[in-house]
C-alpha cells in the first residue's frame, strides 16, 4: 500500500499570472493629505507672524503678579504676562510681557508701568477691582516720537496725575 501512494504523480502547481503595472494617478486621499499639511503649515506661520513683541519690565516687588495676568492701557488689554523670573542683582522681579500686535506703537521709551493692586490709605482707595479679580500691569505711555524700547523699570506705585496745561 505504501507503494501505491508513491506511484501517484503530484498535481501541477498553478503559476501566477503577472499583469504589467498601470500608471495610475495619485489617490484623492493623498491630495487631501497634502492640502491639510499645507493648510497646517500656513496656520502655524500665520500665528507666529501675528504674535506680538516681547518686552521686559523690572519691578522691586511682584505683589502676587502671575503669568497670564493682563497688561492694560486705559482699561483695554494690550498684552499678557508670559513669564515671571527673579532678578538677582539688584534683587527683584522680571516680568516678560507679550504685547498684542497693535500695542507696539503705545510702548515707547519713557513708558511707565506699575502693578495695580488694592491700596487703602487716608487719601484714596486705589485698585479696588483687584480685590476680587487678578492683579494687572497698567501703563502710562511715553512720548509718541520716542523710539521703541524692550526693557523697562516698573514703578512701585501709580504715578501722580498731573493736570494737562
């Protein structure tokens, strides 16, 4: 019986039929992927280009100022505190502020900055809005024709109001 199975011929194995590759155009999925990548790059570039300038303001005291607190001019936000570092010589605080794109014209040499915080004295009550909300940095712009500066020294208290003559 072992001899009968050995004598049977093996069936022929089928061979593969090759078809020449046709020149197909790219799939619509690849075109959509390329379009999305191009749009993403354009959005990143646009966001980077529309970012405002950075300025640095040195204060003797931080008074609880935090990153993401506002920089305001006449009640309108014109920037945000990005980072707060300690200054070693002289000891103090360095606030790094990102301006909105339109605010650069307001921030010139001679601009004065101070941290608005609640202050109660016999003469006045100041910064009452910061009792509930966060502190913020306020400004008094310098002269219009002055050059733009990047580093400023902050005031410890709001400047005195002088009547215009």
